[in-house]
C-alpha cells in the first residue's frame, strides 16, 4: 500500500512539474521578396524567425500592431504573445504579404 | 543612379518624416540593386549598353530633378512622391515589356525579375506615402 501511495504521489508530482508543450521556433525564409511559407500555423509562445536572403532590408509589419525589422542577409524574430490570425506585410515593399495563425 | 540623387535631394529638403523615411528606403534599396547589377556586369564581362529606353528614362529623370530642386515644402513633397510613383511605373513597364523578355542570360533575367518585384514594391510604397500627403 505504501509503495502504491508513493508511486501515485510520484506520478502526480511529475504531472505537476512537467513542462507545458515546448515553444517552437518557426523559420520563415525571405528570398527575392517572397515570405516562405507564406502562411504559418503557430501558437502563443512560439517564436517566428525571418531569414532574409535578399540584399535589401525587409520588415514584417502588422497594420496597427507589431513590426520586425529584417536587415539584408540577416534575421529578425518575434515571440508571439497574442492568439488570433494576422496578416503582415513588408512596409518597404507592400507587395510582400504573409499570414500567421496563432493558436492560444 | 538618378533615383538616388532625387532621394538625396528629398532627405535634404523635406521636413515630412514619411517623405524622408521613404527617400532613405529608396536610397538604400537602389544602391543595393545597383551594386548587384554592377557586380553582374563585371562578372559577365558585358558592357551595359545605352539604349533608347535608358536614354529616355535618364532624360526624364534629369528634367524632373531640375524641377524638384526649385520647389519647397508641401509642393516639394508632393512633386517628389508623385514623380517617384511615375518613375517606378515607367521603369516597371520597361522591365516587364522590354528588358526581361529580351534578357538572354539566366542570371541577368533573374536579377531583372527581382528588380521588378522590388520596384513594384516601391511603387506601392510611394502610392501609400502619396495618400498620406493629401
Ligand atoms: Cu521588403
């Protein structure tokens, strides 16, 4: 009985200290003015990292929201804090468009 | 190159943040594209030809710049941005209908196609700035 109780307690403790699902880093490549993948499924706490292969700077900008600067041949990142679907674009080249689906 | 000169003029003359920021974006992007084009020219060991299209673009840009130099304030901002919309439209038209179809080198074609996307972006960006000036 004692061993049984301990093992129940043990597994309960483990359940309580078990970390929540690990946050992921999702990479979006920018090559010749195209975000790829153009649409990303993510969740709150995940980080989006844009890898810019172009020789010119881009941004990932949400109208009325956040903006990430992505310098040429460099990276930019943001950790998602809010659930919901957002469209983003490049402020310098508004013909570049991307989309994020952020689950809670 | 003339687009960079117009940008430098705007950075110097304009007092509107949106316009100055746009001009800085133009200066930076066009310098990067020019550098790539010059690198490719060197690599391919070709001589960039002065053709009727580039001559017409250069002439129009020079005239436009002379006009801009005489303007101040809001009149300058509006003329500069309207000119940027028109200039990018013209360049994009030349790229789409003439330069890209006649490019027979794959690297050159790819550079021109990327250039077209960049300048289409600039055209939209300029249109957006023009909207904020009204
Ligand atoms: Cu961009």
